[in-house]
């Protein structure tokens, strides 16, 4: 089992609220990516952080934002939640200079928006 | 457009039978492709990538640029192969993985 952890495991919010999801990467993994996986779909890339700066973004609106901290943890923040934001959110981290065969996924946070 | 298509949402075969999970991609750059697997109650994990040309758990996948395909194959399926399988394409520069919708493979005893 890898060292990537996510919290909380699941949570329920109502439309219009804000949510913060957390990811703790393995030590030394300075690249973290976040994905949204809707029911019955494959993961969809939200954004990637490298050395605490965003360095790649998918087709998600600005109300999806993130932070990465020096201790290899990171956050995904979503403002003004919509019903369609209900999904499993995955983070994945990899060490510096590695290719994607060394990217490890966390177990995910299941968000339900009512 | 950058896209990964897995035409089969569900695939069911008997133990010992050959398995082929299909994956087609659309990408103007030089493709780097992966297969990820998710076993029941486990997290998503890398199965194999085309660059390494390796066989993992008896699975192989060959990149066919002419047909823009990266099908996953195993000659003799085992019950423990039952899982969700995702094909993914690395978009160079953007540093993101584009996943297909996934295929749920069930191996019947």
C-alpha cells in the first residue's frame, strides 16, 4: 500500500457551499495532481502542482483551486458547489524527475452535493 | 482533440479464456500510454505502460500507431483479474493524464 492519504473519506455538502479536500503525499513527492471521477467515468484531470505552484490545468472553472504545502500535503478547494460536483476526487503524487509510472494514487474522497 | 476511448464498459470471460480490453486514442503528438487497474476496494494503480514493453501479471499491451490503439491482452484469464481497467494517455507539456471511461472485467469461474 502506498503512502498517499486523503481526507475525509466522504462528505456531504449542499449546493452553494464550499469544500476543502486534503491529500498527503509520500515524502519527497513534490508533484501532485488532482482528478475528478464522476460515477461510471474515468478520472478527469483538474490540475497539477509542482513545488507549490500550479503547472497544468484541465477544463475546470476557477472555482476549483488548489494549494500545495512544503510538507508535501495539498488541498483542493471548490467554491459555490453544484450538483454536478458530486464525484470521487483523487490525488496522485510522484517524486521529482520521475515519469508517470511512479505516480501513486490516493484512495479518494467521495463528495456528495445535495 | 485528445481522447481515449474504451468501447466496452463491461467484459465478461471465463477463467482460462483469452482476454482483450480495447483502447483507442486520438492525439496529435507522440503518444505515451498506460493501463491502470482498480481492484475491488483498492486504489487506482498502474498496471503497465507502453514504453517499458513489459508483461505484468501476464498482461501485455502493444501500441499500434497506425490504428491508434493500445489494447490490453492476456492469453489465459484468472479470477483475480476481475477489476476495473482504465487506459490513459499522457499529454506532454500539459503534464496530464487523459483517461478512458474504463472497462469492468469479470472473470467467471
